[in-house]
C-alpha cells in the first residue's frame, strides 16, 4: 500500500504501528484490518473534490467524493485464480476426452472471474453519514484538517459592524442566488461566488444568520432584481422557486424575476450515477408536474454530489444565460445547466 | 507652505489647463506658494531662496513626478521615472512594488517598481531639506465628509453646473477629440463638450468576431451630433505597439486597454486634434460597479477580509502571489506590506461611510496611480493632451460632499451623476448597466498571440528570478485550474511587466 505523503509502497508486515516505513508518517486507514478505503484513495477524493486544492468544499461534498471512490483491491492476484482454474480444468478435461466438460469448466470459471473483477472494480462504498464521519475523523487524526474544507457555521465569526449596517442596508444588488440549504450557501460564499458575480447569496431558511435580514431587505429595494433558485432535486427543493414567488416575505407582489436554475428532476435524471433511491409519496403541488412527483417519489439528488468546481461554473454560466434563454419566469436554462460548464473570461477594463 | 517670493526659481514645470480658482492671473513663481488655489493638471519643481528644492503635483494626480537620490546624496527628479533612472539613481527592483503590480496591475501610492525611485504624491509638496531629510507638506488633501449633506435637488444642480464648468475649462479653442465607450461617463463628456465645440469621438472595436460597445457609442454619437470614428484593434497591433506603449509608462499599467489607448491617441493626433477628452473618473467617484463586490464582501466577510477583498477586487494575482513569486522574491517580501498600504484608507475616520472610504482610496490609488498616469504618459508619447473632466478637482471635491446613497442608490450605480445629465443623453444610455470594455485577451492568447506570449514570458520574464517558471508554464498551457482562471488577463499583466522591464528598467542608460 502506498503512503499518501511520500508515495513509498510498503507491504503489510512492514507497516508496524500503522506507520509508513518510508517517512514515518501515520496511516489513517489499513484495508488489511477491515477499513473500506486506504489513505491514497481518500487523498485522491480530497484532490478531486477541491480541484487540486483550488476550490473550497463542504463536508457533504467530501462525503460524496469519498463514497464514489473505488474500493481498494482486497483480493489481489487471487482474483485471477478462477481463470487459471478454468484453463487448467479445461485442459485436463480435454485430455480426458471430455470436451463438453472442458467447455463447461471454461465458461463457468471465466464467468466467475469476470464477475469478481467487475464487482471488485465497481463497488462503490455507499457510506452512511456516521460511517463517513468516522473515516473523516481518522483522516484528520493522521493528516490534519483538509485546508479547503469549509468550517461549519458555528466555527466562524458572524458579526456585522452595526455602524455599517444602516449604510449598507440602503444599497441593493442586481442578482441573488437563493438556496434550499445552508451548506450550498456556504459553498458559494467560500468560493467568492458573491464577490465574483456581484450577487447576494442566501438560504430560504435564513442563512447566513447574521446578515440574512439585512440582505433580504436590501434585495427588496431593487424592483428589477433577478433571483436564481438553486436546490437539491427533492420535493422541497423543487418548490423553492415557487415559494420565492409566492411568499410575502420574499417576492410575492413584486416584479422580481425568479429563475429555477437547478436541480429539477429532468436535469438530475441525466446524471444517474449521482442519484439516490427512495420510496416516498410526494404530494401534489403547483410547483411540481405529475411526472416530477413520480420521479421524486423514487429518486433524490443532492447538489453536493457535484464536484464543487463544476457546480459553481455551471451556476455562473446558467445565471449569465438564463435571462436570455427564458422567455419568462421559470426554467429555460436546462441545456445550459446540464451541458459542461467552462470558464470564459474577457479582460474587462474601464475606458471612461 | 513656502512663502511666495520673487527669488523662487522654477526648475521644472509641466502644466495643462491650469487657472487660479479665485480668478487671479496665474503666475507660477507666485502660485507655488499657494498651490491649493490652482486648478488643473500640474507637476512643478522649484528652488526657494534658501536653496531648498520643492516638488509638487496637482491634488488629483493628473500630472506625475518622480524623484530619487543619487549615491552622492544629491536629489534628482523628473516628470517620468525614466528621467530619474538616467540621472543615476541606483536601480534595484522593489519586491513590494512587484507584488503590488501583480496584485492590482499598477503600483499605488509613492512606490514604483524601482526601490530608489518614488512618486511624488498627489496634493503633497516635498521639500529636500539641507540635512538630507525630505519634508512632506500636504496642500490639498481629499475633503472629509461634511457634517450634513445638502438635499438631492441642490446637489444635482451643483453637480450639473460643476460638470459644465469642468468640461468648458478643458476645451481647446477648436474641435476636440474624445474617447467614447458608450457608457455613461464618456457619453456625458461628449454630450457636454458637443454643446460648445465640434467633437470627434473615437471608439474601439476588436472585429466582428468579438463583443464590443459600438451599438451604444454610435447611439451617443448620433444623439449628440459628434463625428464618430471606430478604431479596429487587431492582435498584430498588440505585437507592434506593446513595447512602444508600455515603454512610455513610468509605472507599468497591466490592464489590456493600454494599446487601444495608444492607437486612439495616435488617430487623434493624425486628425490634427491635440486635446482628447475622456470619461475617466466616473467609476471611482460616483459609486461605480466595482464597489458592489466590496459591499458584498463587507456584508459577508467581516472586517478581517477588508484589505484582502480590496486587493482581490482588482481580479489579478493577489490570491496567487504565493505560487507566482519565486522563493527569493517571497523571502524579500513582507507579506503584510500591501495590506498595510490599504488598511489606513479603509479605516479613515474622515469618511464615516464605507462607500466614501472606497471612493477615497480609489481616487488616490486608481486615479493618481493608475488611470491618470496612463493617459498622461500615453498622451505624451502620441503628442496629445488627454484631459479628464470627471477627475477635475472641483468635481472630485463635490463627490465627497454627496451622501453615499446618492452615488449608489439601491442597485443603481452613479445615481446622482445619471440624474445630473439625463437630459443630455438617450434614455438607453442612462439606464444601461455598466459592462466594461471587454478586450478579447482570452481568445487572443489562445490563438494569434499564443506564440508571442510564450516567447516573451518563457524567454524573458521566466529568467528574471521574479516569477516561478513552472507556474508560468502552467498558465501558458491553461493548466492553472480554479474557478475563474482569467488566463488572458494574467498573461497580459505579465507581458506588460516584461515589456516594461525591457524598455524602461533594462534600457534606460
């Protein structure tokens, strides 16, 4: 097994005390002792979710990334044993003048070998939250806290200078992203989405708490505001845009345009590897078509399953095209969202 | 302030459109004793009766002056940094200056890229005392917020009158040239100038394959009756003009409009027009769009992030300095030095409003250190006199007397400025959001300028020990990653640095 720090490849007996013989660093995991993942795989999950250490991510993102890691090979060369046995058995059967038995042995053992290989390579971990948290704690004990992991809200200072509140409250912005979950808000803020795109970011249920009331009041100063609803593919998430349009403490009775960016079931269904299965009756609601209700009764998809870099780029792209793509409020940005997002930057400059 | 005496000797004077604000005739030998009364663009050096040399620059920074000290202790100065280098000041690059340039695309305040050469601050008189000290005497600080503001209508009328006066004072006797982007700032300058003179307006395009603002600038030209000329900027023009353009600058300017500016000034000169009006100053003084991210950062980020947010808002390399700079340069750089330059502005009690603090630093930094030196030096090279009515001293002073919610009103940027000139312009121009001039650097550096950039950066800049070669290779190969790589902007920034080092730092005798 390779060390995530120094790359040294060691045999199990060499890893006394779960330490790398190359650098002396401690391993977080030992698959030989039943752990479902090794350090290199966990490290790769971190590298993937942070796009090489350049993008901040949430614990939910990391959970999905680790869960998608391929299980380490635990059978080694033994996986090829059925093929060898099949060939040898076939040769003996041919030698004994029984070609029918030879064919049966070959087919049977090759089938078994193929099934083992595929199963071994394509077995996702399917981690529960407690199981993931246990793995994460062990990673932190051995390697420290991942630098781009967004701290939970309680760990962060949350104060706004009261002297500035009244001044700031008189301004407004052209755009806002409203999310169904605080975690998505944190992801956008930690990656400076608000700063880069001149838009406010809030969750429907009041996150970030220390600025929520101020920012929501600021948004109501702009009758030409554009609002982008961003949510999981869940029954509540898919009602978010509708709720924003129809609740008096949001934008009911205003001319504000609300766009449902993602994730609608139609968008989520195109990413089958990220789906969760569920079984639930979903009540009728004006925000949901019958087809969507049916889909949501069987599946869910969280935004956290997307790689954060892709999520942010897709949102950026969708926001910049959706007002043109949609003739009125509603979707219309489906193709933009589901196609691959890329960064496209010009060199903006002032010319007076 | 030195007392005006007949024995003052003027040593250096560069002045344009200057007058005394009390209506008295302007005589520089006397005016240097009371520079606060002088309106217009000036940089002046004089020697007093005691033999001391004084340097001063106008309060907004329309004109530049640089100074240094020779190894023998003799102070030297000049209108361009090139002059100070030629006068024998030892040359060594300033790590803080390099970091500032890479973070903001200019070098704010008194620093330059050369350790021993300083910029004379706007509105400050420097005095070389006989004991070698350099005394500083501010003569025109940016005004503090008033204890109470006038009402909106009074301020609107004052702003209109001040704008009209500023434009009128800056008009030549005959036809005048103007840059015209189609945004509110350049459009209002064209509209006001056109009421008194024939105006030849110039706009930039990058060819039909790239987005431009011609739809808007044509509309303004038609509306005001200005003659309109569209200048096509191609990648070949960049290769032809980059060194000439950047070589004219005392401090490099890493924004991509320098070459288009040069072409525009040359076109004006070719038409026999020697005064070129521009709309620079509207953004920093009147609540322009670049304030929005900082307001959001203030809301969400808290105080700890203020300095970083300001530096990051330039959208250059502030967040990447650790990866960009070589270990040697990083070792010589105080990591907090840039934050320390920003911090006093964002905590200055003269301006209780956060927006006004941003206005103050933007006038002092982007105005006096970035925008105005750019048009000044590129104009000097092309033989034209750029003039910036929205950076006129009286207009800037009035901006500090306007409450912040009349600059940014709800989500409306430049609210009072728009109200003051709404009758002069098409409604579509007044209402349109600011988009900025998009120079197609991404496309250029993926295509026609890719080879040029690679040769310049790997063959030149990478060998200077300033920037990590491996990082440059990742940049050029589009392997930087991240959410907004801004590859083209960064390549342009670094090409500018290399060009400036070649044309100014390496070659000045």
